[in-house]
C-alpha cells in the first residue's frame, strides 16, 4: 500500500535552535518528493521538490534530503524563527499511468521565544 | 506576487444541498487541482484539470463531484448533494505545467461545513 509516514507528530523547540523532521514512504513507482509548509488555516506552500536523482535541496534555512534506497527524506530547519511554527507536510508522487499524490499527516512544529 | 484566490472562505450548507466552490488560479497557469483536508487529517488529492478536461482523479472524486472552468479565470468544484462527511477544507491549486517537478501554488482554502 502506498503510504507516507512522518515523525514526529509534533515538536516544540526554542527560537534559534535547529530541528529535523522525518518522512518515510512506501510508494512505488516513485516520481518525486515535496515538502510543504502549512500555516494554520492556510494552503500549503511548497518548500522543496526532489526527484529520484537528487539527494539534497535547499531553500533558505530549509534543507531537504532524500535517500531513495531507504525511501527516507528529512527536512532540516536551521536557526528556527517564530514564523517557522506551522505544519510541515511530506508529499510523494507516484507515476504509474495515473499520477497520484500521497500526502503525509504532517509534523506540527511550534517555535517558542 | 500573484496568488490563487478562493471564495467563499467559509460555506455552511444543509445535507443534500448542492454547493459550488470557486477558485481563481494564477493567470498564466494552465493546470488546476482540487484537494480536500478533513479536520485533523491529511490533505487528499481530488482532481487535476487541463485544457477543459479532467486529467486525473482520485477514488474520492466520484459522481457527486464535478469541475468546470466556466470562463477564462474561474475554476469551480461542484458537489451535487452534500453529505456530512464532505465537511472539510477544500484547497484549489494551480501550476504552469504538469511537469512532475513543477510547483503547485495553493489557495487559502474554503471551509465547507455540512449540517
């Protein structure tokens, strides 16, 4: 079954600290993996998109990694800010005739002053 | 910066009624999508649309649902006879192309409450 699992479910950190969010997937055939940031009550905003051949991609203080062999991805946030408080969603796309998007349940991050 | 807009922000309806959710995608985008997110659950893909046709749809997108681009700017999702379980946040998104790695831009969502 195609699934995307994220951990932890929620995380609280102090402003200025780094954190890493995890995404494991059992999706085949793999097309690409995206990380989104979703503020409460808003639509998701794309942070990174990685294909099979990409190991790392950065977007400012956000760095995503992908290990296609172990089917794991991580999102590292450096020097967190209060505005980083949001849900972070991992989405894996499959391509098997029909193009499907499998969403994870997200990690809810709270950054405290 | 151009944005995807959605109206209304909140829609309350009685079970069995028809609702139409509206979206205005970013003007030079050609591919449009609808997603839903039931409260506390993950986002789910409903349908993608290009050139006035459905490109792909999920198992959720049954005969109850339809999409339309009635003019050059609006993109609508119609639910014919709403059920309690249709209560959710509905997100519209658009992208320039349907390339696997193209960024989809999401609107702020419409919260649908079915009573």
